[in-house]
C-alpha cells in the first residue's frame, strides 16, 4: 500500500474476491451513481413541473407514471438520487475527515487526550441521533447543509475508533520507531505513515456511513421535515403516504413503490458492499466488525 | 480503582452528558433568528398582524423572564426541569409534561416489545446458526437476516402496512386502539391493543433482528470452540444441557450490554415507525409538534427520550460490570 500505482491493481484484485452479492451491490451502486450524474440527460421530462395528467400509471409518455400534480416520477427519482448521494457522501466525507484526525490525535498522543476522546466516543455512540436531528431541523431550518453537518457530528465516532486502533498498532511498529529516532515529527509521521495505512479502512467505513446518512435523510424527509426545496426519495414517499386514502387506490403501485425500491436497493447495496469490503480489507475481523447500529 | 469509585465516575459522566443535552436544549431557541415579540404573528391572512410597541414588548419580555441575564434564565430553567416542569404547550394548551406522560406508555410498549422480541429471536437464531456453522441452515439464516436487517424499519413498516393492513385487511391501518370501542372486559381491550401494536412492533423487531443475530452467532461460535465445552461433551451430557447450561450462559454475557447499546437507534426507528402507522406515541407527537411549531413540546420530547436512553445505558453498564468482574477500565467488549 506504500506506492500509489498499486492501488488500482489492488482494487481489481478485490473485485475478483467479491461474492455474487458483492458484485450485484457494486452494480446497483454504480447504476444509481450514473443515474444521479446523468439525471438531466436520462429524464425527458422536468422533475419539478407538471407535464401530464395527474396520477398516470406507468407506461406511455411517462415511464414510471406521474404523481398527484402530474410530475414525471422517473425524473423525480433521477434527481432524488442526487440528493441522497449528496447527503450520504457529504456526511461520510466530513465524518471521515474529522474522525480520522481525532483518531490519529487520540492514538498518537495517548494519555489524557486519548482518555477524553474515548469517553466522548462512548457517549456519542449511545446518544440517539434521530431526535436531535428533528429538533435541529425544527429550529435551524431543514437545509441540506444542516442535515449533513448534524449527521457528520454523529458519524465521526466510527472512523475515529478505527483510526485510533490502527494508529495504536502502528505506533509499535519498528519502522515507525526508527522514523521517530531519525527525528520524524508528528505531521511527517501522519502524512507519510499513518494516513496511507489507515486510509483503506476508513474508506471502507465511509461506505457504511454513506448508507446511514441516506437512511437518516430519507427518514427526516419521510416525516415531512426534510429540505422541502430538494425532492429526495424520502420526500416522494412522504407525499405519497400523505395522499388521502392511498391505501384504497392503485396509485401506490407506482407512486410509492418506485421510490421505495430505489431507496431500499441503494441502502442494502451500500450495506452489502461495505460488509464485503470489510471482509476483504481486514480478514481478521471477519463478520465481527458489525455495529448494531 | 475500586468498583464503587469507577461506578461513581460513570455516573458523573452520564450526568455531565445529560447536562450538556439540557444546555443545548436551553440555547437552541435562543440561537434562532428573530425576536418572539417583534410581531405577534397571525394564523390566517385575514387576521391583522399585531406590531407591538416598545412598552408592550418590554411587558412581554418581563412576563416571560426574558429580560434577565442568560445565566439567571439558565438556572431558572434547570430549576423548572428538576420540578418536572417542561414548559407549557401553546398549541395543545396543556403542560408539556402532561402531554408527554400521556403518550409515553405507547412508545415504551413498542420499544420494549421490539427490544425483547428481537433479542430473544436473535439469540435463538444466532445459536442455531452457530450450531450449524457453514452448513445450509447457517447460510440461509445469515443471508436472509442480513438482508432484512439492512432495510430501515420505516421502509419495512410501509411494506407491512400495505400488505397486511391495507391489502389483506388482517390488521388495523392506524392508531393504537379502536376508536369509540366499547370493551366488554379487560381482555378485549388488551387484545385490541396487541392487535394494533402487532405491525409496528414487527417492523422494529425485524429491523433490529440482524444485529442481535450476528452478535449471538459470533459469541456462540467463540464459546462452542472453548475447552470447557469439550469437557462438557466428554462428560457425556445431553446436547440440550451442553447448549443451554454451558454454552448459552457464557455466550449471553457480551450480548447483555449490546441490548441497550443499540437503544438509541431503536428509538430513532420507533419515531419513524410510529409515523408510518399513526401510532400515538412520542414520535408521532414530535412530528405533529414540529409541524405546528410547538417548540416546547419538541424540546420536551427530545429531552425525555435522550435521558431515557442514557439512563438505560448506564444501568446496562452497571449490570455488565456486576455480571463480569473481569471487565477492565475500558469496558473490554465495547470496542469493535
């Protein structure tokens, strides 16, 4: 893992080790990524204005039908993928950055900073994040940025824990010791030795964090408390389920089903992917690094 | 460090966290932009907006104690909380604590039922899986439970609602009790409550099952390889005795803490599931309160839920320390 060009080769090797469920998950994630990136090209109809009769079943002009305002559902799902991915990746990135830094500090310094950080992590893991998310959405306004920041505040503990244990193990390695005796400073060690070693594990954890964040955002939107200006999958489900008497009509067969499918597929694919990568990246842990969260 | 001292430490830690949560709760509304008394807003466009003059504003600020320094306000707030006073709901026109106490039993019922069910079923299936490790029952169980547990509880709840309640009509669509029902006796009421709670509890249970299953599977697998189990087999004990008396008892130990460690996410799931089924617990109330901008209720629920979760964890911590005296300073099994 020392030299960078080996990384892509390694990734191809990883992919060969994937089970069929891992490969399927990779395909689903890739498909949704493409959906999000090429959303304007993939959807003929706009995602925010009415283009047909309301509550049209799938087929004909509208691939997946329309909602109660006659807005094309396929376009909404394409653009919804953008919101979900933005929240997921944004949160994971912020959390990995912050958590990684905190973890390195805790592991490298040891002593009371380490003790303090570990206690903080213990408490953060126990605190329920969803009620706070609702409170903050109520008070500060449910913008996407607020949601990402709050989710990151609750997610950094996982990368921090991984990084800390890695750094603790690395610190005892003879090559780190010898680098230290040659006068390597904390920054040098961090950039040259700790980060390259720790990065793969944190990157794998980022996938899990992405999934968690997407679920939380979808939950908040499902309650109708998400960002009303960006129509995520959760918000489509919210509109569908708040439609009076949707149980007794056929509308749910497209209006509710397709965003539900998109969300479920995305979340399970991310989970299976991270499980797969965890297994390959750290065979010692096997299935044991499973958080109950 | 003596055990007593360590437990005191723990208590101080949780107490400190609760204080932080309370402080956050105190400052949040004060961080909001605007001044509540610049304009007394009107509910409908026909109604005229009342702009207060300086004198009236000062009167209201004084009436609500908002002209005092923040420190004094903070301690007044703490004092009120200690007396169980969570403020007054503007929308429901009732003290917040009264509203919360009325809704709390439903949420506790749901969360506790899901907690117990998922733990019991998870442990049983996990032990089965460990027993048949790498053979087909293990593989089938592993794959299906992992898949199910990755689907969030509210999405599962939607499926249950549409299939079993709307489609097949086996369960009621919403609520916790039949409206205006006339129960002949207590049993009928209990049955009605169970009937209504069935689907929400099922959604929460299934979503949490995978975690408990994996945990007990790993724990059981580790225990099954131990020497004292070989001894137990060698003594010629029956499989039932070996599994229940020797293996399960030891395997259960690490599971006890995890039961409550995941309580936070279970509560988050419960808030969402209550909204799927319009179940009249705290989660449903919280969403309602946010939508009508009844901030004291939102804050009250947040506080009650957080303190409940923290307390449950504290007691689980304590119980674990008593159950397993080997546990060290860092709480051994907590990491990973």
